[in-house]
């Protein structure tokens, strides 16, 4: 590895070394090249509007305008932090003004000076002026009367005129052509200045005054009555004022609102001091985007110029060859680890996060192939890395467009209060008949106006704060604006300090935005904090000079240690004779071969390079690959990944069930019509009135469900997505629609067949009565033909669907072909039933006032048997095939635990549990039977009598342990249990009662090749 020492020629031989520095990039090696190939322009050309977060394309005509402006500005405007104490960012001296005008072709104008939206106080003096002298006054030119003191008006007026005349005389003694004042100017002083031919501009913001002062070389006078001896008068080669017609962004019919805005232009000033850019276009949102891109690109070009100077200092070039290096290959594997890349990796490859050809961003660790399996990943509350998709960019564009139109609307027309105005506000006081009313109006008119303003503000929707709008932009990890900063862990220590072995400055994170407030130039860092003998340690306990301290900066995978040494002799005889005061020299040093490069002076371009950017280059040097092996923990919280359905599959299911309902309803209506048309129908009308009414009610119910299903199918057809997840509202509605219409059909068929049987029995009884009486009868057979049940018998459709979650209890086939009850569906039906909710309500009412609020702490569980028995709930239900019994142990506490663990909620847990299958895990010795849900998320395991007794005893401690792991975000290897139940089932052929627990499936969504099971019991081992 190379070392890059810096030395200061006049700092008494002190030398600074920055360890572990290497400028090798990922895909190229760097060395002195024979040609002057410059890769930076190629990287800059890749910065298109789409690559900097403007996904809505701009007009193609803007690109050459933006690129040419940025290049000219970056190479012309000079920043001098060392001598002029300038701000290190070039953007502080670039002002972009958007002109929202009615023109088809976008255009721009570059002014080497200042442009501001102000007008000359006197319109007669608005003509252009060449070679103007500029004077700047911060404050006002007014006569301030002494407050809280009574005095007559005449002396005050005399004093005011005399005072202002002297002030104007002192100003005119400097012979200015243009006077810029931050505040107001008295009318008398304004007239005196006009008579003297001085152009006056008032109410100029402090920011504009500083820009004018920098461009013209003028000093800002604190006030007009201050001493003028030391003030410099600025020089402006050309001053002009012009007006521009703006159009409003709103369009109503064919009308366009035009406003006139007056600009002042100070042109032909020294170009290196700063500039103003006028961009003109007909799209307000586009102008805003162009301004943002122009400033961003200007900053990149300015930084790239300094970076090239830094690389050229050691004659560094890019060589077009791939190094045969294991370290570089390891880095390349992190960037291109597979042919099939994720959406994030594709978006990263298409993004431009840095224009330097030597810096290539690899995917973050948690987005790499190894990082996706990191055991710490589940402990992040939100997605660590979010990048915008097209929908997010469209939403941002809509927000920006709305904000632009809102601003334009406010500029064109100031909304006035819409509440009724007072009579005197319309007609004035001249029409007042009652002096008391007029006096009252004058006394309270201000309060009336404030009330109207308050009412208007209540009706106006609140506007999002600008910082909140900018915050949404920072969420996109692939936004290049976000990557113009680094976070550095900084700390300093000294083995000679009393604080040793601890830090003098404890490590803390410094967020450094490139060329921002918390950044500094490389020269400033070396001069102030490395070569400054008077710089003291910030620790109050340490008196050791900072020259004997070691500072560490950790960024990414690199730790940079900054140390200083005192060199007795000069570093190079060739530079001793031409040593400039304050000159910094640098060279590279190789730890392997113990050789150094030639000593070169650090020029001013390298001196002004961002220290954060310098660390960015160091962080992307070569490194040794680390291959960590992690212990995989199951997530503490349970996430149920939804299944995916195609839209066509859902449509087919809904359509098929709707068609079945249509056929059965049509069959029932036809048979009912035949029954009512029978010759002897009137004879049985009274007897079978109830039969007919029930059948008609069932038919109407099916008709209602049929209409709802048809309406839902039409909504589903209009959906623009082909893949729908199971937790999507459309998938939930589809399953609910299927179950409800199936329930209605089953209820119709069951009722119809029952009443058909009753009708047949009644007809037979009537016939026997007639035959027993020996009377003749012409009665023929009258009957309702039965309807075949189209649904499989293993579905218990006789159990009414519950309103909370639709669950159908079912039977499943074992390996021998016999049907056994689905334990999971029985538990799911019990948890979703109304009886379960009613029992929970009674349980809460019984415990109200006697116990503390329900929680998962072990101390909150009562120890007596009666209180423990009240913790469990029992639910019973039955249909015409079987009866069911479910006992939920610690029902309320398990529900609270599931609320804490299951991120998708209780309903998702019930839906997952409602469909399970037999599962036979390998290696089991307990003889228990297992079920596993169809989505593989949960396992249902049989418990022995001893296990259920043990669990009832230690369950409170289990709740407390899991709650602590979740709240305090602690790792745990304990398999999570989500419920313990006793399930009873009784039918004509089968009867069982079993204790079971519902736990997580540890290998959910994991492709496991080998499994080692660490047993905790010696039984049957």
C-alpha cells in the first residue's frame, strides 16, 4: 500500500502522513500515461436529467444549454479560500434566475455580474449606464425620531431636512453613480439623490448586496452615517434595467395572464467573481428542474477540475487494462456477483452517483448476495435502502407541479378574504351619518380585518414545509444529490495524553456534504489542523500538543490515520532554494519497496479540493476481502409472505362460481314455477306456504350474492395488474366472494332438499288418509325435485361464515386415503367466530377493576387455579356432520403476543392457519402428528399430557421473554409459539381430543440442504 505524506515548507519541518492510501480504481490501474487522455468529460456526459432524479424527460434542447453553461461557469468562476476567504462552494457565487415566459424555444443568458428583481427608484433614470461607480449601504437613509419623547412637529421637520441633506452630501462626496440601500430611503433624500443624478435602488436584500459587492469590489457600509473614509466604491462596466413579460402557469379557456417583472443587470464585471444565469422557458416545472440540474452539474464540473489537478499532481492517468489482482477481483465480485441482477442492482448500474472514473459504487452490503442473508437484516424497522420506481417519480413530479402552480397563482393574484366586508370599507367615511358608528369602525377595523384573514387561512389547505418536501427526496438511495456527502467516524488520541488509553476526542460521526458547511478544503485541513503549532487538543484534561496526537477517520471500509512528525532536514534539496511561504509539498511512499516518489508542490487547485472528496478517493482504494460466516437467527417477528395469483385465475374462479350459482338458481326457479302451475297446487298452497316462502328467500339471497359477484368481477377486469398478492384487497374480496356465494348456494340446496323431503312425506300422508277413508281421489303426484349438491363432502359448508374472516372447516385425506379433520381450519374457525369475541368480552368485563391491564409480564399472571382457569376460553360449534370443541389456553395473552409478533395481523394468521396439510418431518421420535399450513408458515404439533401441563406452568415466563426480545430488539434462538389449543371433534365415525401448539416453521422461504437438529431431551434417543 502507498502512503501519501504532506509537508509544509515553513512549518519547521513538520511532516504529515496519511496511511493506507491507494488510487487504484475497480476496473483500471493508474500510472503515468503517455497521452493526455481525460476520462472526466466522458463521465460528465453521462449525467443526463434522467440520471439525476428527473425521471420526467426534459426538452432535448435543454441538454446542450445546460452542459455549455455548466462548463463555462465551472472553468471561469474562481474560488479563493486561502486569500479572499471565499466560501469553498462555487454555487455560492452562481445565481440562477428562472424566467417563465411565453416562448417555444428554451434559451439562456449568462451575465458576468449580478441580476436582481429590483427597479430604480426614479423611472426617468432607468436608461443603461456604462462605467458606473457603485456604493452599497446596509441599513436605511432616514431620520429616526427619538421615541417616547414629546416634541413639536416643526423642529422635527427642520432637523430631518438638515440631517438628510448632510447624509446625502457625504454620499455624493464619494461620487457614486448607483446607490444600493438595504432598507428604505426618505423621500427628501431620494429627491436630493435624483437631482444629483444618482440612480437609487432601495429594499435590496442582504444576499444581493453581497453578490454586488463581490462582483464590483465595493465595500458594504454598515449605515449611511458611518465613516466613509475606508469604504471602497465598486466599479460596474455596464448597468441596465429591463422588463420581462411572464405568463401564468394556469390556463383557462384561451386566456393567459401576463405580468411584468423588472430586472436590474450589472454586466461585464470580473468573470471570476461570480455570475448570474437567466433561463427562459414556457414550462415552470421544467425551469425548476433545469435550475436544479444546472447547479448540480456546475458543482460536479468544478469538483472534477480540482480532482484532475489532484491526480495530475502525481501524473496519474487511467490505463485501459484489467489488473490481475485478487483484491480487485474480490471487489468486482461484489459489484457483478451474478448474471441475474435484482431491480436495485440494475437501477444502481444505470445511475450516475459520481462523475469520477476512479470511483465506482458497489452495491451496499445488505443488497449484496451475502448481505441478503445477514442475520441482522430482520432487525431493521424500515427498509434500509429504498429507491424510487416510476410511480414514486410520478408522484414527485405531481407534487412539484402542484407547488409550482400554487406559487404562480399567488404571484398573479393575491387571494383576498371572501367574508363580507364592512360598509365603510366599501364606501369610505364620507358617507357616514353616525359619528359613533364611524368611531367604532375606526377602533375595531384592524380586528375585523385580522378576523377575516384568520377565516381565510382556515379555509386554505395547509402547505407542506419546504424541508418536508426536500426530505422525501432524500429517501431515494439512488438519487445522486444524496451521494454528494459522506459520513465519517472521527476520533483523536495520544499515547502521551493523560486520557490514554482512551480517546481525547471520542469517536463521533461527522456528516460532510461535499463543499458544504461541515466540509473544508484539503489545504485548510492541513494548514489549520496539521501544520498549526498553536492548535490545542479539545480535551480539557490533555495538554499534549496536537502534533503528538493521532487522528483516525473511518469511512466505508477504510480507516485513515493522520499522524505528524518533525523532520530535521529538508525533504528535498531541489526545493529548499525555492521554498514559498506556506507552500505544502507531497509525495507517495510504498511500504513494500520502501521507495518514495518525487516531491511535488500542492498547487491551489489541489489546495481547494474538498477534504470529504479526498476521503472518498481513499475509501475506494484496494482492500483485502473479508469472508464472514454468520449464525442465522430466525426473525423475532413473524412475516407472512403473501401468495401470488394471476388476475385471470381470480376472474376464472369468480366467473365459474357465478355461473354455477346462475345454473342452480335457474333450475330452482324453473322447478318452483312448475310446482306452482300444478293442477292441485291450490290444494297444497296453505300447507306448503312456508316451504315456498323459504325457497323463495333462499333464491333471493343467491341472487343478491350473484349480483355482488358480477359487480366485483367487472372491477377486477378493469385492474391494470396481472399479478395480485393474496393480501391484496382484490384477492381478499375474490376469496370472500367465492365463499359467500358458495355458502348461499349450499344453503339454497340444503333448504330446497329438506323442504322437498317434507313435501313428499306430506303428499304420501294425504294419499294414505284418502285411501283409508275409502273415498275416490283424482290427486296425482306433486313434488319438488331435489337438487344435487355440487360441492365436495369434505367441506363443512353447513358452518356459517363468520363476519370477521371467512373460514371453511374442512377434512383432509391422510396417506391411507381416509379423511381426517383439518385441525388448523378448526382452530381458525374458532378464532374468527363471534362466540370467541363474545367470550373475550366477558373475560375482560370479569377482570375489570380486579387486575392490572393485560400485558405480557410474568408478574401479571395470577397463580391461583381459579384465576388461571379464567385465562382460557372454550368455544363450541357444530353442523349436520360433526360437532367441534376448541379450548384456547391463555387466549388473551396469546392474542396480544400475536399482535406483537405477526406483522400482518391476526387476520393473516387466521387465514394462514385455515388451510393445512399432513406433514411428516424426518427424524422425529416423539410419535406426535404434525400439520403444516399450505403457505409453509406455521406448524401444528401435537402435545403430550406432560408437555401441556408444563407449558401451562411456564407460559407466563415465555410471554415475558419473547416480549423483552421484541421490545429490546434482542436476538433469540427460541422457536416462537403463537398459540396452544385443545381441539375436540366428534362425528358418527370419528372422535378425538388432542392438545396442540402452533409454532413457526423455521425454514420458511429458505432453501435448506442439510439440517442438524440439536435435541434437548434424551427420551427415546
